[in-house]
C-alpha cells in the first residue's frame, strides 16, 4: 500500500479497503507494511502521532480483524503508557479482535534511532495455524532475528517493511536467504509510494523454505497471496538440518 504522511484517517481507510478485498479471498493472516497507519518520515512529530496499544488505531484494526475473521499484522507507532517511550512496532490481532502481541523493532535504521527506542526481544506468537514470528524492515537485513525466531519454533516469519530504493536486489536476496537458512516461510510486506527523496518499491512476496517465490506483488496497491503448508518446512528441516547441526560453542564472537 501507499501511505499518506501524517494522515492516519486516510491510511486506515486504505487499510480497510485492502482488507475488504483480501477478505473476500478468505485470507487467514494478513500483513501490512511498517508504520502503515502514519507513513514513515514524521521525524520530530512521532510523539504527536504515536499511540498506546490498545488505543484508537489498534482498536480500529481489531474491528477489521474481527469483521473478516483473519489475523492482522500492521505497523504502528507505539507509545508505551508507562515509560512514554516511542517504538516502531507491529501489532498482531486475532480473528476475535484480541491483541495477541506486539513486536517492537530492534534494529533501528539511520535517523530512526533519534526518535524510537529499540525493542529487546524477538517473540514468537502462537496462532491457530502455527507459530509465527514478526520482524520489521531493517531486521530483515540481519540473519540473527530470523534465526532467533526459528529456534523458538516459528514456521513463518512476517516482515513488515518500508524499504526504499535502491535496495531491491538486496531485499530479494535477504528474503530468500532467511527462508533457506532457517527452513521457514518468509512473507515480506513492503509499501509503495514516495516521501521526499525516498521511493518505496513494493516487491511484497511470500517465499517457501526451498526459496521458491509463491506469490509476489511488484507495483501498485494490492496483495501477494499464497497458501502455505507448514508440513513442508518440517520436512525441509529433516533434509537440511541447519538448526539442529549448529555449533553454538564456536559462535562466541557473535555476542561479544
């Protein structure tokens, strides 16, 4: 989707229209891009646009999930009710309209560090379809987040993104790599449109553990939709037992 910077009502209307379209296809889990409710480049205005969860925006997203009966993942600027810190977050809402959990982006890119507080862990969420992980944008560019979630049993990892050009080739490589090295499905939801000098290129896609692109949406608003079978990832983990054959005792440099 494209986003209108600072226009939460317009962005939510766009999310609702797209949710209605994909709802007709009986989707089970739907993922929208990073900071989809606000746009990306608000800079010093983030405190004005951030909200607690639950809050007006997440409540509206919850009504959508409940109306169409799917799990909904959406990027949102979250304000912690106690610390007042601001997080670049993604909320996961169940088909019953309940907040299953929130992931707070850990790897903050460039000027994001001036306005957001980094998260501290990579949770995995249990759904009626299986265990899912959630990352946000720049997290995709590090192998550790997907590996940490896979080790916790994630069978599919969703990345909610606002990736700008010229990262097209990098992102294609990262999405396939994260799927292959962890024997998981990876779904990457990237926005389109322009904000200042940044041009967001889309390329939303769903990739199998064998690196096969199951669905892809390159241009324009819309969805990449695919049916996945988690049994195939379990089979791949037996064929390519990367997770089981790691040698953590040799990796001490990773945590220094």
